[in-house]
């Protein structure tokens, strides 16, 4: 039977990899990609699949309840894979309200519309994509498990924690079928150059300083974006209703070590003298409330669903750097806003 799946945030970094994977690997599904096309959403990420018969795009804002209700009256969605969100911690520190609106109100609008439509819930699923940041910050020991208490530190992570709670409340109270996954830091092609890895690549490419917050001692657990998309595919099809799955790469790096490795790869790929890029590393003022360490225990998804990361960090970083060097036009398009203006003109909101 053909299913109709709504993917929100499909023009963004992770969402575009998820949309591509579902359009290609599940030709029996009709994929509807809903995205507001903020600065982070860019349909240039999906030109290779935009004409596939099982794909369509709708421009719109999940925080607009009337629009969401109208969309759900036009389509009967069997599943929702919800990625749309404001996603950058630094932006949440300088402007938290957009995060509350998109991440909390937006999620509740989708839950309400889905609740009205779900009927007897047969074959339906609301899948919420979340972050390991909801668990707060670790010291030098330990890992986040699915049982770790929530302790979000930034406006971004608090808004994601709020949305996770809403999803669980709609399951508990109204009985809608939900599943949640909480993932560690993703990297790979198509990530907006404000996040550490693409920002550093872009700055090294242009011989600009590479800002490292504080002493560069904070630790993140990195996962190649296609491995996350594979985990999402698996959880959507085989995850148990009401469950949470942590997703992570078992791949912890101190920021400074990561940036130094990136500098080496950039020197090699740009044919620069070894040590050239590392000279650009510049220590800057720390992020307010900067979480020290994130690290995921991924044993539940590994043992219950058989998922494991398939791309090593060296291979993933090498591929990522190559992609950015081969796609300088993409970098210029997202940074100048030219793509955004172009695609906004192509689509009207209703
Ligand atoms: P991103 O910023 O690259 O993309 C977000 C997308 O959502 C964009 O296309 C944007 O246009 C869209 N969007 C934002 N507000 C919207 C709104 N109000 N209505 C409709 N669309 C809207 O983000 P990402 O890094 O791809 O993250 C995707 C999801 O995964 C987010 O929910 C994020 O919290 C989660 N996540 C990200 C990471 C990571 O490392 N990037 C890790 C774990 C979880
Ligand atoms: O853990 C998952 C989260 O990872 C996701 O939920 C978020 O959406 C995603 O943005 C990411 O959050 P981080 O804050 O960890 O990612 P960011 O790339 O912004 O920063 C990674 C680390 O690098 C962090 O310790 C801050 C530091 N940093 C970041 C930037 C942008 C720097 O030292 N310099 C920088 O210029």
C-alpha cells in the first residue's frame, strides 16, 4: 500500500539527507517535504531528486497553526518525520524567541493536526528528531543513556527538551503513536557554515581566522550525517512506539584536536604546505553557558535495531572537506542569501 509521509525541515542539513534517502529507497512512499526555507533551508540541497514522481515540496511555517491544519486537510499523512527546527545554539543565545516559536509551538501544531487525523492510529507514526543536548553537559566520565534525566542548558536545548516533552505528553494523554531519537553532533555535506566544521572549512579555504571558543577543550561526539539518516530510516520502520533511541558515533573529539585534524586535511586537499592552516586557529571568547562534554551510549539502538555507524571519522571528514571544496558555489549561495531569494520567489506559502 502506498503511504504518504510528511518530512518537516527537509530542505535543511540533516533533513535533505533524510528526504533523499526516503525518496530513493522507498519508492512506494509519497514524500511531502515541508520547510519554511529559513536561512538554513535550501532547496539547492535537493536538486538531484526534485523531479522524482514520489517527491513534492510545500513551503510553509510549522508555527502557523492555520496553515498546518490546512495542509493536513489536503493530505492524509501516515507518518510524520519531524526535523524542522531552529538548530544553532549561538543564535538561540542571541535570539531565543524564534526557537520557542519554531521548536515548541511548531511541534505542538503538528502534534495537534496529527492527532485529529490519526483516527484509530493503525499504521500511523509521529517521529520526532531530537538532540543529545537535552541531557545537559557531562563531566569527563560517563555517557548519556535513554534514562539520563533532562537538564538542558541553552535556549536551543531547552526548546528541544520542551518539544520532546510535548511529544511524550501527546502520546501519554491522547494515545498518538510516537517515537523519538536523540542524536549527537552531525557533520557532512550541506551543513550551513555557522556550525563548527563547515565554518572552519570555509574560513580555512578563505585564509580567515578559525575561531575556537574558550580553550577548545569542550568535547562533542561526531556522526556522519548519512549514518544519522540511516538510523532515522531504521527507527521509523522498526522502532517501538513510545520508545526513545539515542544515536551517536562513539566518536568523541576535543574541539581543538578536531580543528587541528581538519587543518591537516585542508592542507593536504588544498596542496598547501603542512602547518599553513593551523596558523589560522584563533582562541576567542567562550560561548555563554558552554556545555563541556556530550557523549552518547548508543547500545540500545545498536542491540535492538542493529544500527551502527558505517563511516569512520577520517573518511567522513575527508569526504566532507572534498564536498565543500567542490561546491564553493553552494557556499557562496547560502552565505549571500542568493539561493534563499531565488527559492522564495519560486514558491508561495499557501
Ligand atoms: P538545519 O538548521 O540545517 O535545518 C532546519 C530546517 O528546518 C531548515 O530547512 C529550516 O528552513 C527548517 N525550519 C526552521 N524553522 C521552521 C519552521 N518554523 N517551519 C518550517 N520549517 C522550518 O538543522 P539540522 O542541523 O539539519 O537539524 C535538523 C533537526 O535535527 C533539528 O530538529 C535538530 O534539532 C536535530 N538535530 C540536529 C543535530 C545536528 O548536529 N545538526 C543533532 C541532533 C539533532
Ligand atoms: O549535540 C547535537 C547538537 O550539535 C545539535 O542538536 C545542534 O543542532 C548542533 O548545532 C550541534 O550543537 P553544538 O553547539 O555542539 O555545535 P556547534 O557546531 O555550534 O559547536 C560545536 C562545538 O564547537 C561546541 O563546543 C562549540 C564549538 N565552537 C563552535 C563554533 C561555531 C567553536 O569552538 N567555534 C565556533 O566557531
